[in-house]
């Protein structure tokens, strides 16, 4: 029950990759997507499209992500494309082609990051995400015990997000069972807002139960350690090679073009 949400069950190669590799790939590719220009973005887009074609995810799994990316990208394009002189009268301005191109570039980056994170959440269990993040934070445990507490916080947050989503779905179904739902947007927003208070109560109750369990097990600050790390396999090594070639190729194309 805790593993539901954005995760797409399956036995593909992308599902079976080590979570440490997935976390590292997410960070490296995310940094490249936000720093390189159009040449590097073309290389990253091509590789991401190949992954999308290879993955078993249906197209409709990306519909909400694409809509959000397009809407946010359009907002950035309009904001960055409109130029006005100094002063309070922002409507006294003009459309800038350079600003529009910069906004489109930002929209491109946003859409790529959204697609990458959607694929990551679809192929990685919340528990595996926490293990991967905690592994990369492990070197900081010797510096401060707060690093271990931070890793535990992230792990528990990722574990309980699917649970809260399921609780919210149950509350909404209970609201549907009572009937008298409005078809207007304002009414739908009010219905969703009415779920916030009971969902908050559920979250606080879960947090209290979790705190009691940690105390009962003798947890102290800085004592969190990564357990159950997946054994590194040959396909994970090939994944590292592909990630390195993909990243280096994007950088080479960026500097050449």
C-alpha cells in the first residue's frame, strides 16, 4: 500500500537498475538540463526520447506532466518576452524577440526536467528513492549527525507521500458517495479544499504514530544508517557507462556548436 502513487509496477531494465544509479543520473542530467544551451539540450532531448520509446510507460502517463510543462513554459515565455522601460507602467512596452527565445529555451528546460522526474518516479519505488538519497548523504554522517537525521527525514517523506495520496483518494471517494457535487470549477475547488482539514489530521496522526515507533525502537539523533542496499550488477555498470557517454556527448556538442 505504501508503494503506490506515481510508481508504475514492472520488471523492465529501468525498474531493476540500482537506485543509487537512478539518483545519480537524476542529479547529473538535471544539472545538465539547467546549464547547457540548445546544442546540449538537443543531445539530452534525443537521449530522453530514446528512453521514453524504450520504457514500458504508456503515453497517457505523461499527459499531466506535459500539460504542466507547457502551461508553465508559456507563462515564462510571455513574462520574459514582454519588455518595458523603467517605471510602474508595465503595459507600455513591446515584445522582445530575444526575450521570447529565452522564454522558449526556459520552457524547453522545464519540460525536459518534468519528463525526467516523471520517469524517475515511475521506475523507482519511494523506499528505493530514500535508500539512494541516504547513500549519497552517508559521507556527511561523520561531519554532523544532522545529515543522518536529514536522510531519515527524506526517506520517511518519500515513503509516506503515496500513503497520503491514497488517503486523499479515499476521502474524495467518500465525498463522491455523498453526492451533491457541483460541476463548476469553483465548486470543485471548494470540494477539494474541504479535504485539506481531514487529510491534515490524518497526516498528523501518522506522524505521531511514527514518532512513537521511533522512540520505542530506541532511535537517537545521528543513528540512521542505510540498510538493504541493492547488490551492484553488470547492467548497473553499463548504465554508468551510458550515463557518462550521454553527459560527455552533451557537453561536447554544447562546446562545438
